[in-house]
């Protein structure tokens, strides 16, 4: 029975589960990195679609607003339990990563939108006067100017996403949270695994946050 | 000079005397504002035309319509024998698509009031980018062309600089070199010195003057610099209310304008 008064931190137990948790941390990181890479691509696609003609921009806008205003957890459940009913089947990790990519892609599309809008109209005009094709204008003139000021916002979303990955445990991805849960239910010791999970998250996200702050400061200086 | 620019055979081969640019009945409205009114306006090959007129009279809009930055509401524009906003299908003219615009646009270049250099590219690449990716020049050819032009505008030592490291006058000279690198038949200048500190105006005007003397490129110059317009223009066009109110050789317009609006305008601008 668990007793607050007599509870003692079991160092030996903590040490014994650390390797398993660190392996799970790798899964968490992988989900974050792959999910974010997907979000970067999806976000750009959403941003570009929303600039298109109305029959394209309206549905795209609706999807973005929908993704932003419903919980990620619900979206994960939908992907995990509903899609297989329609014959679309992915493993838990892939499903989780797609969920993260869509959800954060919707948020990043707003970051892209602001970044693209910050590029001076004169850049488009000069590029048109030089007769560049649309694709070339996007690739070599607009995006290279739009993206650098977006980097801090991207960094922040990356960290937020990292901290949201425990939601993937709801669809059985064995990332950090799920692993801690498994250890807890096996050993009836929940305190050590969850404490370690918290510590691992902190040790990874705090330096990342510092890095983003420094990037932001440097960008502000270069302006 | 235009050897490397592929100009597709025009629908009806233009004579040497045919205008390089022709506006016929061109209208443009911004909401309730009728900015270009049934505008008829020609520019001869190699002709240097200065456009003057009060603020808001539509001078910038003519250039932007010709550069395809603003689509006119109605009317026809013909550039070097080809319709700009229309495509000929049989005997009918249909609205042009982007592909057609790109084809006709190769004949036209523009220099902007605010330079609009690409800030993330060095000076040299600002000038080589379009010749390489639009005209299909090799990197070596484009670099050679760009270097020559940048030397011509007195910036042979700034090839590796970023635009932010240049003065306004230097930026505008790069912008001129960048537009020239495309070897257009018509070059548009929209108040290219009005964003410059007064002491930098001369260096830019002297380059445009040099271009005007060299000859074979038609130039449409919107300017508030009256003495400059008088010096270099073959023809001065006084624009008022979206129409050509008066035009003629600089000597006539500046010494004996017949239209009272022109007289009024010149009196106002020449006074200070
Ligand atoms: N994109 C636009 N939307 C709405 N109104 C516009 C737009 N572009 C120009 N106008 C208006 O059209 C009129 C003509 O503008 P234009 O820039 O051609 O004048 P301009 O003769 O070049 O004047 P200036 O000497 O001040 O440069 C102005 O009243 C301007 O406010
Ligand atoms: Mg103007």
C-alpha cells in the first residue's frame, strides 16, 4: 500500500528503469522530429492553398481552423480508431506522427502566412518585372525572405509539440509516458518512473528553449 | 543588342516606324476612381518619353499596366506587334494567360522608385538571377553580362556586397543594371530618384542620361525632375486625370504649353 509518510525514493529501482525510459525517450524524440518535419511541409502546403483561388482557399481554411480548434487527443483517436474502419491502417507510431503533423501543420501554416505577408510587395513586383516564373519567385525570392523571421516561432512550436507527445500514449505508442505507465503497472511504483519522465522532458526542453531564445535575439540583432 | 533575347515572330511583322508600345482605349478603375480614361498612347522604337503630371494623375498606373503588375479593365495594349493582354486565336482576341504574358513581358523592363532589390542576394546575383533562370544564359555568360553592366553603372567593386550595404543611389544603380541585363526593348522608370537623398540624385540621372544617348532602347520615364526631362526626352507627355492632356517636344511643352492645365502645373513645379 502506498503511504505518503513512509514513502522513500527508491534509487536502485529508479536506476534500473532508466535504460528503458531512455529508449522510450528516443521514440519520443523520433515522433517529435518526424512529426515536426511533416508539420513544416503540411504547414507550407496549407499556407499556399489558402492563398489560392476561393474554391481552394476556403476548404483549406476550414480544415486549418478545424484542426486548430479541436483537441489533438480527439484527432489522434479519430486517426487511430476511425480510419481503420475505412480500410486505412497505419501502425500506432505512424498514426501518431501523422496526427502531430496535421495538428501542428495547421498552426505552422499561420506562421508561414505571417512570414509570407511580411515580404514586401515590391519583391513580387520586381520579380514579375524580371519575368520569373511563379515557382521560381516562391523558391528563391519569397520563401528565403519569409522563413528566417519564422524560425523562433517554429522553435517554440517544436518544443510545445515535444511536450505534447505524451498524448500519443493514448493510442499505445510506447513513448516516454506510455513506458512509465507500463513500468508503474508492472511494479506498482509510479513515483519513480513519472518523476524520471518529468526530469527527462525538462532536461531536453529547457536547453532547447534557451537555444530558441538565443536564436530570437540574434535575429532581432540582424534586423 | 537584342541578339540573345528570343523574340517570337509577331503576328504581323512591325515596320521600323511602328510604335513599340501602343495603348488603345485603355481603362483602369480602382473602385470608384477612374485612373486611366480611354487612354490612347504610343511610344516609338527607341523613343525617349518623359511623363509628367500632377500626383494621382495615373502616371505610375500606366507603367504598372504595361509591366503587367496591374490588369487594365478594358482596352488593348500592343507591345512590339503583339497584344499584351490578349492572345490571337484565329481572328479573335482572347484574354491572355500567364504563359502569354511571360512571352510578351520579355520586351519590357522596369526600375522602381524603391529599388526593390532582392536583399538576401549579393549584388552580382541580383543581376544574374533573371538572365540565368529566365533567359537561360549560362552562369558564365550571365556573370560576364552582369559584371559589364555593373561596371557601366560604376559598381564594379560592389559585386559581392549585399544591398543593405549600399547607399540609395548605389541600390538604384544596381536596379538599373538588373533591369538592363534582360535587354528589354522598352524600359520603364517610375520616379527612380524620388526616394533618394538629393546629393545622390545626380549619379542615377547621369546613368539614365547615358542610356538615353546610347539609343536603341525605348524609355518611358515618369519624373518630377523637369530639367532632366527636358534634356533627355524626345517627347514630353503631360498626364492629367488619366489621359494625355498635352504632348510634344520638350522645347514646346516647357516653353509654350498650350493647355492651361499644363501651364498651371509647370508654373507650380518650376517655381520652387
Ligand atoms: N492598387 C490601388 N488601389 C487603389 N487605388 C490605387 C491603386 N493604385 C493607385 N491607386 C490610385 O490611383 C490614382 C492614380 O495613381 P498613380 O499611382 O498612377 O498616380 P501617379 O500619377 O503616379 O501619382 P504620383 O505622382 O503621386 O506618383 C491615385 O489616386 C491612387 O491613389
Ligand atoms: Mg507615381
